C-alpha cells in the first residue's frame, strides 16, 4: 500500500505567530491570509502531531507566496530546518516572488541545494505578478528546470462564492502558464485547489494535451466542491493526476479523507504524490 502523503501543508517559524501583527502590515500575502487572529498557523511540530493523529506518513510543507524577501528567506530557512529535523516525514518547498527576478532564482537555487524539492505556493494576485507572462516566469522556470523542481501555484475559480485568498489566477491564466512551462521539460506543475476548475476543460482535446506534466491537488476541497469532484476529475484527466493535499492548518487531512470516502473512493485510488516525491 502506498504511503499516505499530504501534499499541501503550511508551516511557519514559531516567532512569526508572535510577530503576526507586524508582518501582516509588511507582507501582502501574509496580510491577506493571516490578518484575522483566528486564522490558524502551525509549526513543524504541530504538523507532525496532526500527521500522527490522521495517519499521514509524509507531508509537503510549503510557503504562502511571500512579498517580503527577508521574510521569505527566514520562512524558507525554517522549512529547510524542519526537513532536516524530520527527513522521513517532511518534504519542503521554498516560496519566492517571481517579480524579484534574479533574486528569486538565486533564493530557489539556495534552497534546492539545501534539500528542498519544489517552489510554492505561488500567489500571483497578492504577490503582484502575472504568472502567464513568459518573461516574468523565465528566471524561476530556468532554475526549476535545472534542479528538476515541482512548482505549485495557487489557483482560483472564475465563478462561485468568494473566500479569503480567491483571486484572478483562473483556468485561462493558469493554462497560459502551463503552456509556457512546457519549454522546461524537467519542471512539473501542480495546480492547487483543483486548478480553479481547469480539469473540467480537459473535455477540450488541446487542453488535455497541455496537461501532460500537470497535477491537481485537493487543498481545501470540502470548502470548494462536492465529493463528486473526485470521480469527475478522475474521468477527465485520470486519477493519477489527483494529488491529495489538505491545506493544513486551514483544514486537516482527516477531512480530505472523509470527502474521498463520501465520493465512494479510498485514499489508494489516488496518486499520493508518489510519481515525483521520494
């Protein structure tokens, strides 16, 4: 049986919770997501505890699309330290802003050499860049290609209810990014939150063809879709393209598992990030 992997989690250095008020004013993404004192934050130890309770073998810990370079480096350092502390339980992604250009590429290179295996989560709206612009994304894609990294992008639906973090990286924008990224064969793309509904457009043959090196994670799924999304997306792009992720600490993996079961499926029906995480 495959290891149970939670592909989409967020952890933060303990001091950041204490300095929350300061940083919500300095970092746009952090401010968007954590200005409310009730918004949950978690450390690596909190994540490990939740994993043990929920039967998760391995998690991917990632950033939130920082806009402050200094804070990004500190948060990335914490993820590096967490991976080293829990090498059999946590894989790490660094987070940068593509708008930083060469500085973003240098930070990714530093983190990859320190053992992180991906970039993300990118938040184009709050970070103020156009993910579909080839020139903006080139430095990041080049370094990701060099290190064979995974890139996870925050994506949103063009319709439906509003929520904190919903933006304009909709399926059309995401698809242009994916098409540009095809020039970098070592890069794998994961579209968070079911790609903002992008898999539904795989009914169009040209879209399905563009999704060859693209996966879709289930982060925050119960807040977005009914359980039938699991069967529908599997029919359209294949169950092996569905990567189970929770968006912890916003939601626990046990809630994702429950939605899978509500769909009449089991965890073993999906990829668990196995195709590209060791």
